[in-house]
C-alpha cells in the first residue's frame, strides 16, 4: 500500500494571484506544438524545452535526446511526453538528481516542470517521500500527471516560469549541489580510513603522504609554512630607494669637457660701420 501524500497548505505566490500588469519582455513566451508549422519553429520549441528542463548549464550536443526529438518532430508524442522523457533521461539523473539532496531536487523539479517554487519545507518533505517510495521516474510521473500541470500547460505547451515578477529565471539557477550536499559529499569522501588510500605513483601504502591529505593536519602544516611578509608599500619603497645611487649633477669644481668652437653666423659679412 503506497504512502499517501502529506497535505500541504499552498502559500500565496505570484502565479496564484491574478495579475493586471502589461506584458513586457520579462513575461515568458509560450511555445505550443500546434503553432509550430515549420521546422525552425519546432527547433525553437525543442530548444525551449531543453532550456527549461535541463537549464542553460546542461545544453550540450552530447546531452541531446535524438530519439525523443524525432518522435516530437513526427507528432508521435506530445510536448508533455517529451518533457516527461527529458525528466527521466540519464542526463537529468546524473547531472541534477544525483548531485542534490531530495529536498533541493523537489524544489528544482517544481521550478522546472510546474513553473513555481515550492510552498516551503512541508511540500519538500512531502514530495521527498514520493522520491523515496517511487524513485525518480515515479516522482516525475507524479508531477507531470498532476492536475496543476494539466491546468497550466496541458499536452501542448512547454512549461515556463509563471509570472516572474522578481528574481532571475529558474532555468538560470545552477543545478549542481548546494552547500548542504557539498558537505555531505565531503563527509562521504573523508569518512574512509587513511589506510585505505594508496598513492598513485607506486601503488604502495605511504602513511606520510596519506596523513598530509587529512584536513586537520593539512591546516596545521599550512599554518606552519606561513612566512613574514611586508605589510605596506612604504617599506618596499624605502628598500628600493636606498639601493638606488643618484649621480652628482652639481658643477662646482668641475671643468667643461667640451671646447668652444667658433661658429660662422649668416650675418658675419656685414661691416661694423655700414654706409648707405
């Protein structure tokens, strides 16, 4: 018997309030498959789906799903099934699901697939139970088959961030792990005994090299390697100026080294007592 979903009280967010704002460049663009009549328009729709589900950090040629793209181009599947396939792809599992905790994965999936943030910690806990019981594919199916998805996007519209009034778009948020999951990975990586680590050069067990990799000993070693440094530029200027020898430019007691030479001026031919 599956565990029932915990009740969550929705909070007031921008997408839950009717807006009277004038459309501008910040409003999302709607991509519908029935409006795509040319190959270029279908390409734009596929690109919008990749940008929304994978985010712009994961748009690479090797991450594309050619089988899903061909089915969508031939109208064999709907946009909703294409989005479902992107969420169940191995790329989404490796680059998003496996690098985040279940709580942050819930928030990311809600932003990408439903176009809104989570309603708080209660919804993240409730949906994380779905991930624990049904797995990633079951969680994606629960989100895509939900009434909220059907009411806002249906089968023909690419999901988008609904009524973004402030903040950056969801698809620009880095899908990699946050500070909590980085700490978890650090604990999992450093929980092993240093006797289980071997050097890469010879393969033999070197306790000295392994002990240097322990964070506490590394910090003590780094603090012992600190050398006194000059604090101000004034000391540097004094040390450099004292080493510079200024030449003596005074003329007292010195004789000229260049002898004067008579110069023929242009008016030298004029007599001293000219007569008109």
